[in-house]
């Protein structure tokens, strides 16, 4: 990914050319882009034609996490031979372009890089996919309702941490290159790009200013962290816990979640697969041990823990806040728990209720 | 483990199985590739078709190239383990975890306190310590289980009791007709111990409730929270610090533990 | 439902009786939560203190099987204190006086003695309902799964009419159906007394219409309900059964009798997605496609007909249900060749007035709510706006009757059964989904702490639960969510099926079993 303040050139991409660009990229990579379904939902899907992609949307229902950290993934295949086993670890890395990813979701990729792709045991399955992926991200024209990227510096646009970052301006997009992968893409597809004019640079910067002009932060993140760390949050947590039904929906849609379950599935009498699947700490069974002991049996404990993990612990262990302000958890919650309301209550001056 | 993926276990042959109690067996395995490890570290034992589970290595590197695991039958995976016979193959991934750091306790007096299967991880440390007995001061082992039939490593305990360079005391919650030893919970052995425990280092392992009561008893006898060392159990799926199941406060038991001091647990606001 | 699901979110007052929406109907639970967040008053009647009860302004924790006493007492207070709706009663109903005759015998103190709900709470609940502009009533199996199930529903309707709360938005009498398409199944006439659209089999003109469309003679008598099929099978009168998508070994009461019935048959055919316990007794099993493998429609509890479209192909030899049924029909010499389920729906529409305007190409993303009599009709969110089906709503007074089996010296506790969030019905799907199975891997019984202590049942121990039908050993879950004297068990676990214990007695009208209450005893195990 790009480094901060790289002096990479900036280009202009005509609006009409964006879909054509995606079609051209299909010659050498799988292209994943936002697609609007018959039910009016936008989801990231592999496309066969640039025209399938839509860029008229706030955000996709879920982040494109499935294309880097699949919901179900084979860690190993085994075959029993006598008393022994033949085992293989299928690690695949088809080249892919993920287009239309928003700043918030791209910020989550940095968390995946730290949490999964680094450390003492960098995950080879993730890294293979990650190295084969180029992102074409798109800045948001505003901070949408119930989103709060602007408080966390994960949007509505990014200054760094992208491959090729698009911002809508008159007639098309300002296309900023932020990494070698981005530069390669622009070079290979140079017929779609021309260097930006100075006025276009200015338009891009103005668009970024316009995007936050109407935004009013409802909480101060440092105050939230202090409140959580001091335990001065019992009422707010209790209110959220009384609404929570353990459905796990918030964490299913959360771009920053990386937890998983590993389990064996026989495929025949002597063969099988060890699969990794998404998992969530919202469930009591997530921490239950074989004998029945469970340090997180109480829902209050689980609700509090996930807030701490996203807002305090991730910062301590990965150096990044574990929330990107995408607002999906608020839309998903059947208990009407609004994270924004909760954070405002914890770290703002608002005595609002949580839902 | 394999170079291509940290999820692939090393094959290990089961060389011996021994019944310790009606529901605990000790398995001795010989991995295809021997690796170094510290007492208190654990591995993910793998049974293809049944998954993996974490187990402390109950022996020390100083014992040789094989590894011992003492496993209580409580659920799906351990049921399968208990069906295995010598000659069967299991998988081993590891070693994981921080292990016991016994260097700060060189020259110090040590008290080991264990309940039930909790003696297993401490056994590795005891073997290590006894392999260089001269590096340490007094050593006391206090161990208990529900009934005499539930005590593990009986033969080894008898051998330890016959040594003059450590004190071993056993207890059971419920005696049988033949038990002549102490009857009562393990913390009582601490309360009644003749030693002056100030500035001793304690190593504690057992069921969570036992750990909590034991630690209270140790604190009451003057031990410092920073010198009470325990090793924790958690649900684990990867052992690599990635799957998230073993969280404790803001840390992971597989990577930051499983060995913690009582002081560390209190600072984390966490419990066994 | 007389109303629509979104009406719940807009209601100023919600009365949930025999209903655990957050666990059994989460999306409806969400509407209740939303209503509450908008300031609605929530009253919950449930023998258990569920999460829904915790959200409530008032939880009426009644003993199982005492709903009529409670409902009549609520009406008693509402009418005595002049909180009923005279205009609505006058213009839209008949029989109010006869109903008052009965309900006047249920003052709150008498109901308190029967239900175990304190008199003051009954009065307070009645006043909350009475003060509200309208009340939206939602009920589920806690009302219907009783020998007095039909009477329970009548009492619920009586209360709603007393409050003028039918035939208008944000109100209504709203049963929450227990499966995604049970409404649709009933709509299609998978019932022994009606063809599709609730058209009676005994009506000669209706029968003639179907005979002409289908080219076959049709019986003119009411057939057997499921419980009666099993009784007739045991007696040797019913020789064969064709069971589609139902695991009756798991879902019907008194498993021992179900097994006897199925084993008495000469021939049993099952059509299922997994080899269920019922399939294990079958002579022939047709492998069916799941919800994800077929095109068609589901009709949900708010009468909304929605398109379901195939997402994946069926594995192995499995096929969508409609294809299996048509193949069977053709083998029997019937004219059953459709190229697509939309053609079947066209036929349904031609024979079923309430589905008259339903076509696949009209359903789009939102579907249509019946009645939808013709192709230009936009569907019907709220029923009975102008008049009821029979014209005026008829008050049907009912008296409290105790459950078929009440506690006695030998079986001193009341056992109730029900659902949990993480498992679905017989567990055919959820117990094969590892992370759901991990949440609740085994059956358990909920027991009040005082009962547990008295009986010697340990918090982390097991309990033997016995009824006159059978016995199970399960994990004990000691909880104060139940009153003393009441125990509760989920029915999702095939290796420990709660219906081994339940009572195969049925509402004489609806033939629904009394799953919600029988007498039991508990010992430590």
C-alpha cells in the first residue's frame, strides 16, 4: 500500500470511462465491484462486464472482506492412508481488483493487515490474496447518516493507504496514485488516464472539504476510551445489553472483525477438510470451554468486551482503532442499539439513550 | 508445523497411553520433528476429522524427545483422544504461549499448588526445576483432587514424596476407606503450611474456582501478587493469536499467556 | 394477522400474549423494540420472564393455560371502568351483551387466583390498554397450543374488539405464524376442510369448480387433521401417509404414540431435505430441494406473498418439491405438467379469490398482501377496515377451563415447551450448522431456584424430567425467569425430544396439541 505523502502523480478519469476501465482490467484479473441487486441492495460481486458495476450508492451492505478473508476457507485437506495422513494446504491467490471500495472499508484492510497478515504467524492464506489485490477506492461526497468516519479519520476520503483513490469532480474522477500497485494499474491502463490539470487538483481538495462541511461530531473518541477504560459506563452498557439479542448481526457486517472458527468436516470415509469460518464474540459459545466454563457467559460482559476491543484494545495491540465508522452495525441491529448514540453517551455530553 | 502454513500440524506417533484416573489419561507422543519448548507452553493437538484443542505439555524438554499430555475426557475432542491406542498418529502444532519464566525465581523458594488435572502443566515445570535442583531454595508441592482416585501421577508423587529435598503434601475433598492423608480443599494446605511464604514464588494451576481460593489463601500468607504465577485455560482454535477465542481483557491467552501473574490479571481486570 | 408487520412498529400500545418475538420472530421483535423506542406501552403476558418481558412496561406472569381468565378479567376492568369503545362496538359488532354476561364473572381478584398474576397488575394492564388510542395484539403459540386454543383466540379477538382495535392501522389481532410459509400452506388448502383460499370442501359449488379445473372427482367430506391421522393409523384404519417437509416424530406430542402410528402404516413416503427421524421410518424418501434451490413464493404471517428464487442447484438427486409432486401426479395419471412455478400460481389465482390478482410478475421485491382479488388490486395491508368477513364482528364469550392435565401429587410441576433463538423447530437445519449448534448443543430444562433446591437439582447438574408419557435426562438450567411450580424445555433436540413428554390432547376445534402445559415431575440425575 502507499506511504503517506508519496509524491505520486494525479490523474483524471472521465466518468464514462470508469466502467470501461473495469472491463479492460478483466483481461488480467478478477474484478469485484459494487452491483445493485433486484432488491435494491448493493453488494460487492465479481463482475463479467464493467457495466454491471454501480457507483450510485452510499456503501455496500457488507465490506468486500469475503474476497480477502473468505467467510468459509479451506485451511487444509487431509486423506488418511493407513495410520497416517496426507495433508495439503491450498493457498490461492488469483489476481483481483476490488473497485468501488469506500475509505472506511479500505481503512479496515489495514486492520486485517495488522491483525491477520502480521505478527508472529502472518497468515499465508490472507497474504497470498492480499498481495494479488489492487484496490480502486472512491471517496464519499459526504458523511452519510449514522456514519462517523470523519471522527476517526477513516473517511470520507483518505490521504494515504490506498492504491488508486478516486474522488468525483466535474466530468469524472480525480485519480490519486498511492502505491506501486496503483501506479502499475494506471500505467497498464494508461489510455483511460491523463494527468490532472491544476484546477482538477483544486476540485478534488474542495470536494474533500465539502464532504465534511456539514458533519458534526457527536462524541470525542478519547473521552469515549477514557470512559470505557475506567468502567464509568455501566448504565450505557447495561442499556445496550438489555436490547442485544446475541444475533451477531453487528459483527457479521463489521468490516474490522477478523475472528474465526476452525472445524473439521469429513468429505468421505477417509478424507476431509479443516475449514475456517467467520465467527463472532457476540455468541456465548465463542468462549465456552469443553467442560462448560465460560468467562463471557454474561451478555453485559460480551457487549462491553466488543466495545473495548474495537475502541481500546485494538489500538493497544494493533496500533489501529478497531472501528472505521461505517455505521453498518447501527443499520443491522434488531435491538436498535445505535453505536453513535452509545458513543455520544459515553464520550460526548449527550445523555441520550442508546437506541 | 509446516513452512507453507502455520495451520498444518507435525505428525506425531502415540508411543504410550496410561490411565491416570477414570477420566484422565496421559499420552506420550513422539513428533516427527522434535522441537524445543519451555515448561508452561502448550501445543494444539490435532485429530484429523475431529479438529484441534490446546493442551499444556506436561513434560519437560529435559525429560527427552517425547512429550506428555494429560487429558481429561470432557467432550467431543477428548472423547476421541481417549479412544486412541499406541501406534496411532496425532498432529502437534506449537509450541505456543509464553511458558513459565523461572529465571527470576533462581535461588528463591518455590511452592507449587495444583488441583486435579491442573498438576499437568506444573509437572513440566517441576521436572525442569528438579533437573537443576541446586538453582532453587526450598520447594513445596501441595496437590489435591476430589477423591484419591482423581489424583494424577500417583507413582511419580510417591517418588517425589520420598525425596528429602522437597516437601509434598496431598489432600482430597472426600477420602475413601484407605486414604490416610489430609482431607479438605487445597487452600487448607496453604493455611496450615509451616513455611513462612513471604518472598516465595507460587505456581498455581487448577479449576478457576480453585485458583481463586488458592490465591486468596496465598495472599493471606504473605505472598505478593507479582510472585503468584498461574496458567489459564481458554477456548482456542488457532494458537496463533488470530482467531480471537482466547481473549482475556485486551490480551490473548495463547500469545500473551497462558502464564500470568496474579498482579497481571488484576491489572487486566481479568479472572482465571 | 389482520394487520401488517410494520403496524406493530407504529402502535401506541402493544399487548404480546403467549409470544416471545425476539427469539421466535426476531424481525417482529425488532418492530416491538422500535415501537417501544418511540414511546409505545408494552404489556407482555408470558409464564416466563423472557427478554420481551424485560422490555415490557408490565409483565403479567401467568401460569400456563390460564389465558382466558386473564383476558376475561382484562375485559372486565376495561368495561367496568368505561374504557371500552362504544362506537366501534355499536357499529361494527354484535353480541357484546352476551359477552359481558360471561366476562362480568371474571373480576380481577378471581382471575388473580386462577392466573397467579396479582390483581393490581391485571387492573393496571387493563388501564394501560384502556388509555391507549388503540392496542396492537400479537400472539403466538402460547395462545394456540392448548386444548382451549381456539377459545383463547376468541378471547383475544373479543378483547381487541372491546378496545375497538381491529380494522385500523397500528392495531389488530396478529398471530405470528411459526414458519415462513405456514400461512401459505394454509392458504393453499393444506388443511382437511378447505380447498385453497379457505373455500369449504363441503360447499358443492366450490367443489364443482375445482373438479372441473382438475378433471377429477373430489371428496365432499372433511378429512383428517394430523392428530386424527395418527389415531386412525394406530387403529389400522389409515394405511398410508405422504409426509412432505415435516418431521412429525420430532414435532408431534407424545413421541411414543407417533412412532406406533407410523409403524402401523402399510406404506410411508417422506419428502425431506435431510434424513430426519420421520424419514427413518419411511418406505420411500424423496430428496427435496431446500428453500435456496427452488423458485416459487412464500406467504408470510402478514399475508404477504413474496417471490423466492432459486440461488443454487439441488445436490445429487434432490429436486424442488413441486417437481416431485407433479411427477407423482403424472404417474397416477393426472394432468400435471407445468414448466415453471409461475404457471402453478396462475392456476391458484384462477381458483382462489383472495389470490385472484397474484402473479409472479406482479410480486417484484415487496410482494403483495392478500386479499388481492384481481390484477389491478394493490393488496391489502389491513383487514376488516369497513366490515368483517361475516359482516359484523361477533363477540364469542368463552369460559376458563383448566388444561387437560394439571399438577397433582405424583406430577406436581407444570411443564411448558417452546422455542429458542439459535435453533429452529426440529433442528433439521440449525443443528447441522456448527456455530448455531455450538450455542446450544444439548437439551435442557429451566427450573426455578426454589424448586431446584427443594428437589436437590444442582445448578450445573442434570435433571430427570418425567411425565405420564415418558422421561428424559437433560442439563438443568436453574433460573428465576420461571415461577415456582413451572418448568420449561425447548423442543429442538432430536436425541432428547421434548415431545416424548408432552400430552397428545388436542383442541377439539383446531386439533392443535396442548404442547404448552402438562404435569411433570423432576428429580436430580
